C-alpha cells in the first residue's frame, strides 16, 4: 500500500505555471499536479496583483474613485467605469442624456474590440502562432488612437462619469472611427484566414477545455464561454443599458463548449461590435452629453444600494455599490467575470487536459487576474 | 583525403567558421523574414552576433552540477563533429572533410547526439519545465527520425551506397538530383527537416507559453551562447546534409578549380541552403504548434507514407 | 472663508536637501559594467557594452498593469525588436527585469527571487509612477512605495501608464547608461545585501516559498 | 414570472418581507439561519441557478456585518438580493460551498478580508494576502494609511500631497481665485 502511494507520487510532478511565466495571462499562478503530460489537479493562486482597491475606494469620494476603478481590469477598463457610473446613477436616480448613452455605447464597444484584438494575440500566441498577435496588437493601436483623441489617454480613460461622459466627441472623430472600422473589417478576414482556417489551430482547439452545457450557468460561466456552450445570455440583450435597446445586433451562439466554440463566438462578436458602433454613429442624437454633478468634493449620494451588471469581453461584470449617505462609498464590490472563470471553472475543467493546453484554455476563458483580486 | 594534415586542419577550422557564420546569419535572416511577415522592421541581420557576444560577456554565478556545464559543450561538439563528416563542397581540396564509406549511417547517430547530451544536462538542473521539454523532445525525435531513416534507406537501396560522397558524385555525374530520382524519399526527408528545426508547428519542445523555453530554462549567459552557437552550426549541418543528399550538393570538381571555384561553390551552397531554409521558416510563420502526440501522429502519417513509398519506388525503379 | 486660513504654509526642501535625502534613501555604488581603467581592457569592455546595449532580453513578467503596454511596445507599430529588445522566457536568460507598475508584497517576494536568479550584468527598469513613489496607491496596504529600497533600479519611466514611446525612451536611456558602464547594479545589490534584506523582510512577513518551489 | 410572484412565494414559504429594489431586482433580509434554506429554495424551486455575487458590508456603527447573496434567474432576468446581518464579534456564517462551485471562492475571500468564519469550510486560509498579521484588512477599523506609515517608506521630498494650485499661487504671488477656493480640498 505504502509502496503504491510512493510510486504514484513519483509519477506525478508539481508544475507551476506562473507567476513569472510567459504562458500566464497577467500575474497569477496555476499550480498543476501533472502525470506525464496530463494534468491531474489544478489550483489557481491569486493575490499577486492585490492593490486593495475596494479599501482605497472607501477612502476616496465618489468621483475620485474613477481613477482607481478603471484599473480593475487592465485590458478593458471602460466597462468598469460604465458599470460604476450606472450604479451611482441608480442610487442617486440621476438621468443620463441620450447623447451620452450613445457615446457610452460606442466607447464600450470600442473597448470590446480592442480587447478582442488583444485576445487574438493571446490565443494565437499561446498556441505558438505569433504572427497573428503582431498583427492584431499592432492594429489595436488604431483603436487606442481613437481613444486618445476622445479621452486623452490610451489605456485608462476615466471618460464615463455619473450623469454622462467627460467630453463631447471631437470634430471629425466619427469619420475617423468609421475609417478605422472599415480598415479593421478588411483586416479581420486576414486574421480569420490565418487562425480559423488553420488546420493545426482547428486540431488544437476542437474538443479542448469543454464546459458542459448543463453546468455552465450553475458554474457561473458568462460571456463568450457561455455563448460557446450554446446558451445565448448577454446582458446587453437581456437587460439593455445605454443605447443597446435601440440598436440592432445579434448574439453569436455556438455549441460545443470547447476552445474552438469560444473562439468562434469572439470572432463573430467583433463583427457585431463594429455593426453596433456604425449604427450608434449614424443614430447619434444631439443635445447635451452630460448632466452636471455638484461639487465632487461635497457630493453626497442618498443612502442606498445598487447591483448593476454590464457585459464585458470576458463575461458579465457587476458592481455592488452601497452608499451610506456620505461623500464616500461605503462599499464597492466588483464581481468580475474572471472571478469565476479563472478560479473555480478553471480548476474544474483543467484536470484531464494536456499541459500544452493550459495556457490555451486560460486565454480562451479570458482569465484576468487584476479583476479577480482587485 | 589528401594526406596533407595542414590543409586538412585548415579545412576543418574553415568549415567550422563557415558553418558558424552562415548559421548565425541565417538565424538573423530568419528573424528579419519573420519580422517582415509580421508587419515590422525587425532586428538587423547581424543581431544574433550581438546577442552571442552579450551572452558570452555575462557572468555565471550558479551551478547545477557537472553535466549542466557539459551539456552546451556537448551540443557544440556534436554539431561540429556532425559537420566534419559532411562534405560541404563536392570535390575540391578544401571542404571534403572526413567522409568515408558508410558515413550516412554514422551521421544518423551523430544527429541525435546533441539532443541526448542536452537531455543529460537538463536532467541535472531539476527544473520540471526542462525535464518535460526533454521528454517531449525525445518523443518528437521518435516522430521525425523514422521517416528520415526511411528516406535514407530508400536512397541506400536505390543507389547501393551508404556514402555521401558517392551520392554527390552520382548527382554530379548524371546531372539528375536525387530529389528527382526519388521524389518520395525527398518529401519524407523534407518533412523530417521541418521537425528537426523545431520551428512551428513542431516547436513544442521549448514552447514558451507552456514550458518557459523548455530544456533551455536553466541555461543562461555563456551556456545559452554556446547552445546558440551549436544550434546555428547544427542548422547549417542539416541544411547541407539535405542539399548534399537530394539537391545535388554544391561545387563541381571539374567545373571550378582554385579559389574562384571554391567561392563559386560556396555561393551555390548558400543559395541552395537558403532556399531550403526558407521552407521551415515560412511554414513556421503561419503555423501554431502541434501538441506532442499530434506532432508524432503527424509524422507517422504522411511522412511515413512518403518514406515507405520512397522505398517501394527505390525497389521497383531499379 | 477667511483669507489666511486656507493657504497652508508650504516649505519646499532645497535641491541640495532632496539630493542628500535621496542618497541616504538608497545606496549608490559603482556599477558592474563600468569601463575598466586598464588600457587593454578598455576596448574589450567597450565592445561588450556595445553588444549588451543592442541585445536586451526582457523578462516576460507582467508584475502590474503596465504589462498591457509591453505587447504594444514589442509589436508591429513600435517594434522594439529593431533595437535588439526581445522577450526571454526565464530569468536565467534575461538581462532586463521590467517592473511594470506597482508591486504587491506577494509579488515583491517573487520579484526578488527572480532578480536573484538573473545573471550579471542585469538591469532593472521600473515602469510607471507607482514604482517611484507609490503613485495612486500611496495609501494601499499591499503595495510597496519605492522600488529602489528593495532592489536596485537603473531606469525609472514615469507615467501612469507610460506610453510605448516613453518606454522606448526609457530603453534609450538604459542603452546610454550601459554604454557608459553605469548600468547593472547586481554587484551593488550583493554588496549591500544586508541593507536590502532588512528592507525586504520588513515588508514581506512570510519569507517561505511553497515546498515544491525549491528548484 | 414577475417580481411579485417571487415576493409572494418568499412571504408564503418563509414569512419574509421582500421588496423591489430597482427594476426586476428583489431585496429580502432575513436571519442568518434562514439564508441557506432560502437560497436552496430559490435555486431548486424557482430556477435561480446563477449565483451572481456574494458581498459583505461592514456596518461598524451598528456592530454588524451584512452579507449579501445575489442570485439570478436567466430565463426572465430576475435578481434576488438575499441579505443577512451577523454580529461583528466572532462572526460566523453557514458554510454553503456545496451550493455553487464558486461559492468556495467567495467564502475564501470574505473569510480573509473580513474574518468571517465558516465552520466546516476547509479551503486553505491564505487566498489573496500572504503572511498577513493585522486584523482583516477590509474591516472598517483597519487603518490602511496608518499601516502604510508604519510599514512602508516613501520617497523623501514627497511626504505629503501638496496642493498644487496653492503652491503655484504662492510661487507667483497671485491671489487664489474664487473658483479655485470653491473647489479646494479644505
């Protein structure tokens, strides 16, 4: 008996993927128990990026917290601002002018596109196809340029405020956006030919990292991984916010639940995002772009609470915000999509997979460590 | 074999230097080509020399044991030894090296020597990434080595010789490349070369996203420099071997004589090897990598079939 | 509101005071790659430094949110590879440790280990305002405030987050330092190890690594 | 299915008074012993199979922690916020890791950040922090600035955040304009 256990132990190796590892998304660690090339057990270790944002936000006032909020998830900061702004508006009952709603929609969708482009690079790079990452991350700069024109910053915009947005659209920005979208649409065919028509990628992605359809909702799977299992839940359609209710778009749904299905969902989502932005630019109403808020240093919100959800690239993110009637939030708690994807779902689907597929699956789930530990 | 040891020694040194320079420049060209395909400017062609110089200038203040020190040397020695048994230029006085009857079989062994030495060295570092990388490398060898051996056997059957020089001589004399005489064997060997270079889609050994550069994980500084040198020379070895075997080799004893002849021969060699080298490089640009078992399965399907067809062709062609 | 109440008396320290305080703050000592005084060694050092300067292997370790601009810097628009900057997968192979942003104490422990695993000459580029003085995390209980208390730093790149152009500028500065022989503080770290260790242990309470992590 | 149906069902089964929060969100408070049965009831009877969020709020003035479990019904986008208050001294909550797989993650986080114990919960204690020796950091009485002052060293010359506007007025000798004073921090 003892002999058996020791020999079993000798067959198994502990392997650390991360925190310093090229295959990890961000700064986290997946501790693997492997037997040969097969994962027996996986454990996610996080905390390497813990900045205590939720504690710091309790020290800041309602507007100051925006500088911290957008840093919750680095690849896609805008949905964080959007969600928090919506939560604050829900507590206060503040109205948002229609123009601001449309601008917010455009910003959120642009953020989705740039994050998807980054994902292309990660997904292909973790499979060893570096050319695609070079193309997409290079082209992503065009969207960051749009953001720079609009907000003054490439990554962290702090553009969406309670009651609207910080600035109106600059002159000529809409045309520039249309040009960038036209360019991207052309390039997307190139990307997809390189990635999705590739026999090796098909072989790698199909049947790997399967999330069962009947468990997906119970496991807390959202976003593209959920749509990859054949369940088309999307907050933008289910509970329309911003201008999504007035725009026409589809939710791509694929069956299978594997990396391949998730990749297909993301491929189609970029096209839908481009479609949404085009419509929003065409339908852009006039008028004011924000509702003036009082002096932010003395701005008090009524006591109350709000739970607001938004669809981000990785899935739904939610803010639970509690106000106690003072200038500062009582509690701001983020529910990141990666919080379930990166920890419990990952630990559930990794056993039985090949080591080669660990970072592949990690990328397809969209694990974003700063969002998990905040 | 001329019997003049001075000329032989000069030949050896020159061969090694040539292989090193050409191999390093090919590495730089590869980076440049990849960069252009990726929409970038890319590093200068001589970037690999700078990298090597820097790596050799690094200090090493860590030790894992004797084998770890020896592994890069082993790889380097294996590469140079393999080089010395390959006629770089046909005929001529300068680059015939130690070819002998049966060197084709001897080369088969020499080609895996480097990997084995590496395996021993990596085993001592205790890095699990390295160990997994080595086990992947060895299973990949079982994949691509079989079609390669089959294609060599096909040629041996077809031409009744195990000597590289004889094969080159045949190609020079008849003017027919073996690639034309036995295309299936050539295809099988070409597929094996894809595997030997460890570029995508067969770069599973040092896959950064999985194993953090695999067997090389613990080798930095001078070790990495030696490995890089060995790798460059070995790349040249593989290219020259395939060129000699299937593409007629380079240089002609009758056409060129003297220094000008050698130079012309070298130019021919560089053109042929470069074109050959671009095959794995350009495939690597657009391919993700196979998993180990997928790679082995790949080699055991089409390349193996081509190898078998090559033997059948060899038997019935005669 | 009275006229005098809301204007606080601000005393700004003189430049000399700041300089002195910063010298006391973190040790400075001669760098490893300094050009040797010997006439014969000068040429070798010059060539080596030239090679070092044009061949910088970045360690792929995204320690903080600044890691999002590293892909942009390395990919097609900014293409750092044309300057000889490329990624390296493991600390043994790397020359440059980029601290991309704030460091939580948990990461600091790993960063120190990674830094000690790297081979000389090694350079540290600190990226973002939060490595300089805590930045916006000045009151966060889990992030360190000044990086050069814990590991020696060669170049700081200010900004939150620094644009790829700023990153390239930072690397240009690093190249300049390398050529002059002023970069690479591994020797300084070893010389002042006690001082660095004391600082590190003040922040990192649990100095142990997982059992299997001992290779 | 509407919010009214859920409110009625909760009232009939558990005698709880639920109310509508925003849109189709329902808020219901209860004793901590009731939380597990209510969550199971909502999950199994009403199809609230998606656990959206578990949060904790520290109401230090009332000396309680408020735990919030947010469950979601995907068919018609109904959300229920199940709330309970537990005492701040020796806080304990029922271990519900079997209900949803990611409940384990939430419980680990809440245990580490607020020090709420879940009897029978055997996950490793350290989750996000490492070697933490103070009181759980998300509690309101944990003073993060004081901890920073005690633990970390900040660079000299920038000990306090200067008011830039005032500094400029002092340097140029101008008077601080009215609008600036209006938005000043003091």
